[in-house]
């Protein structure tokens, strides 16, 4: 599988879990030195999704799935990251006949906005509006594709301890500051 965003907070966890589960992983990253894990089933490819379609195409060869945990971290500036990357990812996957895409987005994007707690909706409408507009555009491109896609829309992610207590589903009732570690 190809992992995009492997050096971010969530990507690092996905990488470790994928390797622990026995998967062969190719991680496409801007800075290979930022990948903390070394493993015989891990191949690290250096490239920038926003400017390097050839490297993305090369990284996709012989893959059966793509997991994307792309994001801007703690930044409130989108820099149109998802709008730039989603079309490139979809196009490259189609060209290389890789059908399965799991793409991390966020609760409150698109239709899920109505299910977000009040405080979260205020954050989405005010300081995070650029980030969320970027995610909406990226999700729309993925939804319009013919790929076998799953959009994951987690609540606010933290680096808290593992509790193994969570709920998953569509249209869950939520209130207050909703987080998951």
C-alpha cells in the first residue's frame, strides 16, 4: 500500500500499525529523514505531491491501495493542499489502475457539518474556514471519481493515551469538545 502523509501525527500511527499488521508500505514523503521508522517492509520515496506527479506515479506502481492522511497539522492556513493533491492522487490511481483509496478528512466537512457540535461548527465557520473549504473541494473530487473510496471524518485528534473506547458510524450524536486519541 502507498501511504501519503506518513510523517504527520496520524500518518506516523498508520505507518506503525500497517507494518505491525504485516503490510508492505511505500511512504511518499517530502523529507525522508522525518520518517522515524526503519523496517524491511517499508520503502520511503522522496517527493512532493503538490509538484511531482512523476514520483507519485512511480510510488503507485504495484500498489493495491492508497491511504492518505494529508493535512496542515496545527496550521489554520490551508495553502490549498487538499485541492492540489486530491486530483493528482485520483488521476494517478486511475492511470495505474489502483482502485482502493482511504482518505482522511474531518468531521464537519460537507454534509457532516450538521452533525458537528456547536463549538466545532463555530470553529469551522470562523478560524478554520479555509482549511474546511479546502477539504470540501478535495472530498468533492474524490466523491466524483470512480475509485473505491472511503472518506474518514474523525473528530479532533489528540496525542492522548490509547483508551480503545470510541464510537464509529455515520450521524453519531455528538456534543461538547469531541476528541479521539
